[in-house]
């Protein structure tokens, strides 16, 4: 059974189609990185999964049940945009109120647990309005964690965070999946961060899912390349082009795809009187893969 | 600490208990609630103690000669001739309307609604909870209004003679009407949820009972049975000559409209996107 199964989901706002026939499958226990440009339909899809907006057509199943079923809704934790907190109330009170809403028996214990999970124990008495952006995002996650959710939907929780905030958020999300064993859907533009935690990816464009894959599949579809710097870059490029099918210049390096090994390239260039000053083997990142896909240079390599 | 995948649908009682718990907590921790309670006490005291009107002989005399006239009119007056006939405990329903608008407006502004409807909370629970909390706050305002008016009456030495039974029936009738009014305001605020200003204006407009006063002017007091079927008509009917039947009528009208507005509000919330 999958945590989320979406078939032919469509949402129109008047003339504008925000989501068009989207299909999505999120396996149980996955950290699903949901990627797309601004306005691609990520937030609209997430809001539909959360029951905040109604689909125009299509089917959403959560753990094999209709997404509107109360029993499954009670096991979904959500952070969409910003947490829905009362600014003049303390962090503690906001969490207690959410726990009360959820009908949690031992609300205090649950709130303490959630605060610990997001490293916010020391800030419980702070007024919500006085918290920093990073703290607010973590409070939102703590709220989403109340009631032991089986599924967490997080809409851009790391946007706007500084490096330390991102690190804490990454640790928090990893802890959550480890300790709570729940499935997480996380949308973000910060692909470098997402790449560190996601086990699955879904790439959406113009309201359609253009690719879904696991992190392993991504790794397999991201080719390795040899990046090098040579004394005479233009001559080196010309020579490499004769031997290898794809040589490009990027970030001041020559990237040689489908190269056997770096030694082979060094030897080849040395034999042609070109000295290599720097050489390394690397893989294309999620960000590069995504940009390639968006530019429709192909992502099936 | 791995979750077992058990899915349980919370009962209506559990859901509503949680939601009411949050709403009442918020109500008691909102300065606005106490401000409105104070306003409800001060307004009748000021009106009773400080207003006077010129009589046909050109002499200024107090607007109210009897303390309890600030609580309710002597008889059901659907068409008012003077401000003295209009200004009574029904004003609480105007204050209450504004309070409910601010309360629900804050739900949307803070994102609380978004947080709420992503959980197991149902739209009907929201309508019921807001209506009950709004009704409670208006009933509290009725009490402070009564206290304010009574204390002011004692201080200015106004006549205190009244049929105690009728006074109790009038106050009880108006307090019972709080449920219907709160449901109306909740419904209006659901319709205009994205337009806070219109929400407040519409609550004020309906709270003044201007529509019923207008209809009353056309059909006359003789059609009181028709006017009593509406919230303002029934609120007016709870006056200083009312009895147990008037309270019963208030109860029926209040509950009837509360049901209608709750069903309509739930339908609107269910059909529309929340956020």
C-alpha cells in the first residue's frame, strides 16, 4: 500500500488550470521531494492532499482510503506555507491548542515530545510573534507532529532559512522519519538540501508530473563525468571532442561524459602535449538534473 | 517509536469538545471579549444616566423614567418612534456581531482555519463551535448589560418598579436569542470570510434589525406573528410584558435559525476552498 496515490488530478481556478491530470505515488516511509518551478502546481497539489481545496476532478487516496475520510485525516500532519498560529500566544499555548483540537489525551506530554523533536524546548514560553522565521518553521513542524502523524506534508519548510536553520531542519526531518516512521512529502526549491534527505522525487511542471523516481533511480540516471582544467583549454576541448561523444565547458572546467577513467583522459591529453592541471570525477547533482529536465535537454540519460 | 498504522475516526463529541476547548480558551484569553463585556455594561449605564430628551413643553427630562426600559421596551415595538424605544438590550446583538466578525476574521488571518481543516475537523464542527462560543459571549454581554443598567438605575435613582417575572422572561428571552444571532453572524462571516470589512459591516447591518424595522413599517405591528419568526422580531418580542411563552418562542426561533444558518454555513464551507 502506498501512502499517497493520486490519479488524474485536476484543479482549475476559473480559466486557469493549476494542476492538469497529475499522477503521483508516494511509497510508505518515503521522504518524497516534490520539486517544481514557482507556479508549477506544487502547493495546489499539496493543498488538495490536505483537504484545503477541492480537486476539479481526479482521485486522491491516502493509505488506500479517500483523502476526505476522517480516520485518515487524523493521521496527517501539515505545514503549508506558514504555521497557523496565534501571534500573541506563546509557542507552548499554540501547541497545546492544536493538541486540544486533535483531542490528544496527554497533550502536555505530546507537546514536550514534539518540542524536543524540533529542538525548541527552550523557546516554549516565547510569544509566537517574537520567533524567528526558522523557529516558526520548526514550530509548524512540531504542530504537524502532534497526534503521531503517519503522513507529513511540508510545503517549503526550509525556504528563507539560514545555513544553520537548514542544518537543524535537515536533522529534524531525518529524526522524524527515523523515530516516527512516517512518510514525508516535502516541497522545496533548495534542491541541494533536498538531495541530502529525499528517498524519492517527483518533478512537476505546468501542473503535470513529468518524472517520478527513487533516489537510487536518480543516481543511476545521473551520469558521472570527468571534470578537468588544462593549460590550453580550447585545444584540449577540440581533442577530447574527437574521442568522446559529449564534452562541455561548465564553471571553468571541461566536463567529459562517458569517459572511461580520468587516467585515460590524462594519458590521452599528455600524448597530445597538453598538461592537465586539475582533474576530478563527479556526478551531476539533482539541481543540474532538474535544470536539464526543465530545459528539456532530456532527463532520461 | 514507530507508528502503527491504525486509523480511527474521532467521534463528533471528541471533535467538538476539542474545538470548543480551543475556542473558549481563545475567548477567555482575548482582551476584546472583556472590552465588549465592559462596553455592554457602560453603554446602558451612560444612556440611562446621562441622556435626556426635550418634552412637548420644552423641558429637558430623562430619556428613561424606569430603569428597566434600558433592558427592554414595555411592549413589543417592531417600529420604533424614538431612540428610547430602540436602545435596549438588543444593542448587545450589534456588539456581538462585531465580536464574532473579529473572532472569525482572526481565524483566517492567523491561518488557524488552515491548520484546523487539515486535521479531522469537519466544517459542521466549525460552524457549531463558533455559534456556541458567539452565543456564550453574547449571553455574557446580556448579563453585563443588565448589571450596568441596574447599577446605573440605582445610582441615578430611577424608578425600579417592574414585574419581576416579565423582566426575567425578557432577559432570558434575549439571552436565548444569542444562539440564533451568533449563528447568523458566523454564517455571514463564512460568506464574506475573505473580506473582513464587509463581514463587520454586514454583521452591523443585520444586528440593527433594520430589515425587520422596515418590514414592520410596511406590515404594521398587527403582523407580529410574522415578524416574531425572525431574529430581531423575536428579540423585540422579549419585552417587559413577556411571559414564559415569549421565552419559548425565542427558544424556538433562535434554535430554528441556528439550525438553518449552521446547515447553510456548512454547505458553503464544504463547497468552497478553505484557504
